[in-house]
C-alpha cells in the first residue's frame, strides 16, 4: 500500500536535500509535480512505485550493490553511493583500524556505464573528506585491473563501479578487501549494518570531477603502473610460446561489447606478440547505451555475436573473441567449415572453454613437482569433467559455491596449504588462469586462448578437435544451462518454499532421483549425516537433484549412482532463476544423451517451477 501523498512529498524533499545528481534530481522533481497535481493525481500503481522507491533500500550483499539507476533509496544514485561508502569506510575502520585504512588507502575504479565516473567521484570524495588516501584510476578500467590494484598498491580495499554485463539501465558497486578478493559472508551483513548506521551525510559532499580529484595530495592514479605490472606478470606466468611463434597465429576478431576491454586486451596481446586483433568497429569503443545488443553479455551466445560473425566473415577469420563490458568474462567462437569461407559458427560454453583451458594449462604445468601438488578449482554448478580429469591425472579438483568470491578464496586457501593452483573457473564464462588477479579475468584468459589457438593452428588442428580429445580422455559431459526471468525476486523464494512443502520429487518420468542437496537449508541426502558439505545460506535459493537417467547403448548405472545433475539457483545479481544441468555419457551416446537431457530439464522445470503459472519468462 502506498504512503499518503503528504508523507511521500516529505520523504521526497528529504531525498532532494541529500542528492547532488542533476539527472536523479530531475526525476525527483517530476515525482513532486505528479504528487502535487490534484486534478490528475498518479494512479495507484504509480503511487506504489514512488512509495517503494522512497522507503525501500538497496541491500548490500556479497556482490555489493547492483541495481537500476534513478531517484530513490532502492536505486543507484549519488545518495545511495555516498551512504554505502560511509558504511563501507566505517566497516573498514572497525576491521583494520583507522590509521591503517588512512595510510594504505583504497583503490577506486570505474567502467564506462552511465554515471560510473560520477559515482567513482562520489566514492573518492567521501574517502578524501575523511583523510583516506585514494588510488583513483584516471580512466575507465577493467575490473581485473582494479582487483590487481588492491594487491599492487597494498590497499586495504578496492571499490569498483560497474554492473558488469547487466542492461544499460543498471550500475553497481563492488568491494574487494586487502587480499584482492571480493567480500564474502559475514562481511556483507556487517557492511549492511554499518550502512544503516551511517545514512546521514558526514559532510556536505560537493561534486567534483575525476580531473579535480586527481590534483589532491591524497590522490594518485595507479593506472599505468598497474597495467605495466599486469602485462609483465601475465607474460611471465602465461606465455608459453616464443613471440615469433605467436606472431604467425591466425588473426582473430574481437568485440568488447561496447565496454572497456579493447585497450587492455590490445596492450596484453601486443606483449604476447600476437597479430593485431580485427575489431568489431560497431562495438569496440565504450558506449554506455550498448546500442547493438539487447544484453551486453557474450554468454548469451550466437545471437549476441552477430556483428562479430559478420566481421569475421568479411575478413575470413576463423575465431572470435569477446569480453563483457568490464572485461572480467571471456568467450570464444570457432568457424565450423573452411578457414577462409563462410561457415557455421560454434560458440563454446563456459564448461567447454574450461576443458580447453584445463588441458592446455595442465600440459604447461611447472616441471619437477608431483601431480598431486597441483589443483584446479570449480564452482559446484560447473562441469564435473575437471573432477574426472583430476582423478585420471592425479591432481586435486576442489569444489566451491558459485561465485568468484568463493572461488578466489578457495584458491588462496589452496596456496596457503602448499598446493599449486593452475586454473579456476565458473561455468558463467569466468576464468582465473593466473593467481596474480584474485578474481575472474577475461583479459588474461583471452591471451591464454590465443596461444592455444596458435599452437593448434601450427598443428593444423582446431579448438573443437582439442575439445574432442579432452572428452575422449576424460569422458563426455554435456550441459544445458540457462535461466528464467523473474521480475519479483521474492517470488523465487515463494516458489522454492512451496516446492519444499510439496516434497522433492523422487522421479521425473523414467528418471530416478538418487539424492537431493538443498543449500538453502544445508541438507544433502547423499551424505551419511544428511548435512551438505558446502556452506548453506538461508537467504539464497539453491537446490540440486542428482538423477539416474537411462540411456541407450550404454552400461547400466550402478545402483545408487547418478549420471545427471540439475541445479536450480536464484541469481544474486540479476532477476533470474538459473538452471544448470549436466549428463555424463560415452562418445557414442552424445546425440541421444543431449536430447534426453533437454527433455529431462524441461520436465524438471515444469514440475518444480511451473513457469507459466508463476509468470516466469523463458
């Protein structure tokens, strides 16, 4: 129910008194005009919307903030950014001590989205007004470079203004701690409490430009220094072929999806010795409107790569590379057909790319160490192919919860225990090929993939042939992952709660459910004590079914064994209910297994989620 008009006008005036963004203030004044119009007052839905935006607040989670930009406390704007920064600074003072925070400082970066520069300036102003040193990037920066800045400059924290691959209407606020990793629980709860306790502005924050801020004695720009360090470290740790060999690698088409990646990719590729990339000219320069794509996310597949495909066809290129707008994700596509002619294109999914990376990096592992000294890390919804590879080769494959906040933390834990991490990933095209950056990194991943392509081209081979070789060695694993849009995130909780009340199904058609893991409640029927091994989170919906699905022309499953996993999980950063699935089979079964998996996934979704009845959009 909407608040009374007089109450909303009072709240609106309070917001305007705090706001310094002309664009959000314009929207606020429009609201005021609507609310004061007694001849034609806003309709009920409009009143409810304004009421909600003045009373509800953005929640600070482990991914920080991510939301639409606009007026109100549930949007990204000057007010919510300064309030968040005050809360973050209060949290950091408590965690590290005031003197340490002020001396070592905080790194601040921003992408090319609407108002990213403005929000970064607001963050920096709050820090400076409290006497905190700021390592402020002087230009748009890729997220992996901000994560590295925290380590390179020995900061206590890093703040990145980005909404990654979200639509153009959104922006976000991502926080790293002194270890260069994104925050994890319970820090998010402590920060949320600190924000709530520091909503009133500590000072009158006057808007400043990045240029003006850089003239302050407490501000320095680390951009060039960190980029040089980044290039040097990546060349030393990930370049396995001589520059003269890389120089004759095939030319590759590149798209930055209107984001910040081009400069950083071009600089790193030059240091590796690769030929100049062929840019998708319509998408290579930053543009916050993302005018040529519905969603600026290479994970969307072939539909998002149409301009890249057209560019590759014109130039006779066999491969396409893509980064998302903040360049922490990476994707690759390969022409299936003649190298210099127009053919079909195969877009590798995250699990398939992980297999390519894992095989290449394993072949280039340091000599003189036992196999069980090495490890790779994957998220729990990612392919089990790496686990099978680890079993065969003798290294350790470690499973974590979804998200690089968990993956990077596990990589650091492995290093502390004496293991040598070679690779880490999540199926959502996020890859860590070097531990120099404690987050997913689409720039270095691109360089590693380019070297692999160069080596395969030298052998007259392809990525698809390399992938088949991997599967022949470690078993075929076929996945089908996608999502359903849900406009109201609370609806996902209701749907999953009702599913639990009905009881999880024991069968889906002729497929038998062997066990169920519920990470919302912390249970797992596969474990002797019934408790899940991975951490649980009551506020996050996450259920996994382990299923035995009969296949033709294959060995019978051992009783109690499963060959399929299907997970249902609510996204933490987008209004999506994601589903992940994988089936294990042999080479002769792949076509049949893929069809069986697709039918099974559809049945699970209909049975458990009822998309039509619940208004979920596929």
